[in-house]
C-alpha cells in the first residue's frame, strides 16, 4: 500500500513549455485533489475530482487542466508554463476521515 | 477573503513545555476541522481533527479545542518535543463538501 505517489519530485521548465504532473493512489478513494503551496500562502486548491470522469475547479485553477479517467490516477497538466506557477504541488486523496497527501513536486519555471 | 486564519507565522517553545497553536475561521458553515503537520520536503500528514458537535478532542500529547461561538480552535501539544518542530496547518470543511480550506500555517520550533 503506497498511499499517494507523485512524479516527478523535481522539475525545471522554461516559460511556455507544457508538462504533466502525475499522481496515483492505491486506496480506492473517490475524491482526489491538487494543491499548490507557496511561501506565506498555505495550501491552495487548484482542481479536484469526486470520481472518475468528474472534475471541478478549486480556488486557483487558471493555467491548469485535469482529467480523471480512472479512480487511481489524477494528472495535472500545465499547458503553457509561467514563472507564476513556480511552486510546490501536492496531490491528495480523501478517505473517510482525512486527506492523504503525496510527497510533492517542486516545480520551477524559468 | 481568507476563511481560515493562522495569525502567528511562527512559534518557538522549550522542550517539555506546552505548545499552543491557534486558528480562527470566518465561515459559520464549517463543521469539521483538521490539523496537519508538515516537515520540509514532505507532504502534509494528518494529525488530529474535531467535529463541530464537540469542543475537545484528544490524542496522546495532542488536544484540539473548538470554540464555535468565537470561531476559534487551538492545538495543544504537551509536552512538546524537538521532533514536533514542523509547520502546522489548520484546515476546515463544510457539510461534506470535501473541499478543505487551509490556513497559511504556523512554523513551530521546539528547542532542546
């Protein structure tokens, strides 16, 4: 039981490049979400999904796309990276009592 | 509009003493509150939670108190240990919406 896994751990992009941050969970949770953490800003919700085929926007969705084709996977896509998207990204899945977070992806956009 | 506020960015205490971390919220619809602990380069991990039907929940050295009238909750750690040094996030949830709202975090340092 690996919990929530994220890849890659680190990534450097140039402005305008696209990439996908991977997230997977093996706990059969329906609810998954993506957060970004910036200094002094706490954790802010980007997108979330309540089950396969269902996604919705969170607090800061602009510049990001998501899809949920399976219960296990919830990738986050940056279509055209901008320096403002430099951050640490956390994927989470929610069980009956709490959310379980992945280890994070540290993204730098130059 | 910050719905969950942790007004102290940092807190420093001596080992063995009590650590008190505070959190205020503005949305009266919140009915479930959680505390997470985060070490550097790791994801947040769940620590303790409390439902709005309670005013206290205890788990070992950790106790969370909820004052609904004041829209205030606090996390008490007794006794504090150096391994407790981390960033603590307060989070709130309303009516099964499953969209947690987080505070900005408080960095706790426990000095040996």
